[in-house]
C-alpha cells in the first residue's frame, strides 16, 4: 500500500502521463474524451456520477457530496449533446475543493473554464442546457469512455487522453510506469547513438515487402 500523500501520488502520475500509464496497467478510455481547453491536466481519485440522460441533477448533488480533491466522473447515458456543466458548476466545484471533471457528454462555457483553470475532459461541447429534476446516482460505479469507474480509482488526464487506474492496482501501475519510462529513456539514448527501432524492439523487417537496402 502506498505511503505517499495524495498530492505526491498526483504529481507522480502526471509526470508519467496518461499514455505511459495506459500501457502499464491503467485502462485507457475512449479517445472521444479530450481536454476542453489546451493544457488541462488532471490526476485525482474518482467520484462517480450517473445521470438520467438529458438531466444533470446528480451532478449538482455530487458537487456537494464528493470528497475534496476528487474528480467527478460522469456518465450521462445516451444523450451526450447537452451542456451538463458550465461556469456555474465550475465555481461551485472550486469552492468545494474538487480537482476536476471527466464527463462522457457535453459541457459549455469553455472560455470561462479555461479562465478558471479548472481541468475538464469531455466528449463534446454543447449549448443546450440539461434538466434538473430526474433521478441519478452518486458514488456508485459508472461506465465512462467505455471503462467502468468506481469511487477511489485514480483518473489521469492530459493531452493524450484519460486513463483509469484501479484503486487496488495503484502501486503496481506506478511501478510499471516508472520502469517503462526508464526503458524508454534507454531507447532514446540508443537511437541518438545510431541504433534503430528495429534493433531495439527486435522487429522482423522481412515481413515488409518492397524493402530498399540502406
């Protein structure tokens, strides 16, 4: 079990990045989940939210119940094209000490979100508002970007996408990510010395037709 603080874990995961972690035991979400403003990054424990399609009451409730430092991970079902989140909820979330948002649906007020510096990853941008009077869930597992997310799983988001790390696998994924980073550093040095990726990865160039000898 890790003895690192939440801040230390977040810093280590952000350093490794979503791509490395996604190749080291993390679960990569669908590529439709992207940062809504350039430079947005995020590493925090998940607080899952499930909405009735077209309604965001559960999101409003989650802002008041999620532990400080967590990221809301929101499933909106089969109606992604709504503005489920905007500047009002961002202001409320900042006041509550939340770390960010990952939503498999739409958000709006993008310029304001960037001005706030609040990390948001979404599948689309949408103008039309959501209703606020339908049932939902908070704290229960949801499926976002094709990945099941439970409370306490770690979410890492950056320009490459969003990766989910199971809470019970955090130490193993961190260690595998650090080992992958070290191995790739060796690759970079060898490539600069004239080695090829074919040599370093043990690839069979004979499988490719039409080779021209160098």
